[in-house]
C-alpha cells in the first residue's frame, strides 16, 4: 500500500475527528488516559493517533466503505492526490496477485 506521510496521516485524523461522524469517536479517543498508554507501553499521543485510525477503519466498515479509500480521501489535499494514492494501491494489489 502507498505509505502515507505523517503529515497526511495527521490531516486524515483531524478531518475525521472534525466531521459529524467523528464526534463520537473523539469522545472515545479523548477518554484514553496516560494509564492506558502506560499499559500499552507507548505515549498517550501515539495511542490516540492509532486509535483514531482504528476508528476510521471501523466507521468505513460500518458504512460499507473501503477503509483505505476513506483514509486516502481524508489524507489527500485534492482529487489528484486521492487518485494517485488509489492508483498506487491498485497497482500494488495487482502486482501482489501476479496480474
């Protein structure tokens, strides 16, 4: 899969959490504590970032959407960037399948 930059991932997380659909997810993410992070042996920031990506994937699954395409759409600055990310992913899938 195309590797998203940290900037793209941050954009995707912010866009999702700012959306109406992200409001409930934000409550669950904000409820994570330093104790949770300590248990997972990570920082609270990294735990919340990972949980946000999980929330995006869960939302996509619940709506019958492709989770990677949703992530790409949230991470992209414009339609051209979205199309490029989808094209790279499709090419990588075909290559992996030997097509």
